C-alpha cells in the first residue's frame, strides 16, 4: 500500500487514460432515447433530482451532451500532440488541459444522467468509467503544470509525474463496485445462489444451444455451484485492494463470469466496458517500482 504515496513515470497513466476515454466513448455512443416515450418514473440520477422532468423531454439534450463529451475527450486525449505545437505559455496550456478534463467528466456524467432519466431501468455500466475519469481529472488537476512541462521537454514518459494513488484508487473503486454487487444480491435475496433463479433466467432468456445453458438446466446443483462461485467472487473482490496476486485471480474469475453470461443468454448484457477495465487495472501492467536499498548503495561505493 506504500505505493499510494509514490510517483511513477506517466507511461501507464497515459495509456490507461486513452483506453478509458475510448471505453467511455463507446458507452456514450450507445446511449439513445429509445424509451423516451414512456412516462417518467422515479429519478435514477443526481441531476434527475435537480432538474425538472420536462428538461429530459427535449430531443436536443442528449446530442448536446454527446457533443460536449466528445470534443472535450478529444482535446484531453490529444494533449501530448497539441501541447507541443501551440505557442501559449505552459500555465495556459495546463489550464486548458485541466478544463478539458473536467468538462469531459461532466459531459460523460450528463450523458449518463440523460440516458438514465429516459430508461425504465438503470444501467450501472456507466458508473465505473465515471469514477475512473474523475481520478484521472484529479491527476491533471494536481500535476497539470508538470505534465505540460514534461511534454514541452519531450520527457513526458520519463519523468515521474503519475501518482500511485490514481492507480490505487482505481483498483479500490472497481473492487468496491463488484463487492457491493455481491452484497446487494445477498441483501435482496438471501437465497439468490440457490440455482433456481439462474435456471429460470436461462429458460426465459437463455440460448438453448449453448453448452453452458444446457449444463445449468441439466441439474440445479450445477446452477447452484455457478451462482455461489459468482456471489463469492464478487463479494470478496475487495481483497484485490490489498493483495496483488489475488487481484489477478479475481480479474480472471470476473472476466470468465462475464464471458459465461455472454455464452448463456441470448439477450445482450453490456459487460464490454467492465471487461476492459478489469483487464486494464487488475492485471499487472502497472509495475510497482523498487527503490535502491542502502545495501545496493554501499555495494556500489565499495566497488568504486
């Protein structure tokens, strides 16, 4: 956990930001107003409580939010390119970068709220990218000047300006997201993992040609084993915060769970973004650096 207070080179930070922006863009592209004709029910977002229901009836709201998001996301993503070419001072460039980052976060949040307020249900796939975008915006907020300075000197990938707390907090939010998913299942239905519900879902929405679907319907014991495994894996996902080896195993397990859902059900359940974020933050792409020990330093001195 000590890496939370350390700084690292920006390679992982920049690559993960690009992947995150692409993932968020994919989700934003998928938003629509297909169910806008339905009467509005309970509010599903924070903005739903702040703005009147008539606001969400406008057909211009979603296109406007998408435009704001894509323009700001493009500005943020291409900072390593345009920061070197314009003649503004480093402070001005840093201000533009920080503003574009926060506008991108709000644009994404606004699109998600607009989508939710026009849905008869909630799609929780928007939650994780929002928090991860916010963490990256905080990185730029606190290190914007250093980032721009390193870009101007062509040292962006060499200078240690990526804070470990951005990565650590990203792992934290993903882990807690899945843990709450498991806990909420147990709170909503203590017998959720009995196997019966999975069999009923498979009968109603399953792809009968799938070998996994046939296994579930063959014997309730198999369905119970699968549900219990998923419930345990989700509920214990918080352990990924503390143990890096477990983080990899949890990522593989949750990824396999999402893939199994795709194989069982004929209806589309949008897990693509969660799969990408699991592989991005839980697999060991981010390496914890090892500092030189006193022993190594003394050995170097003795060799001289």
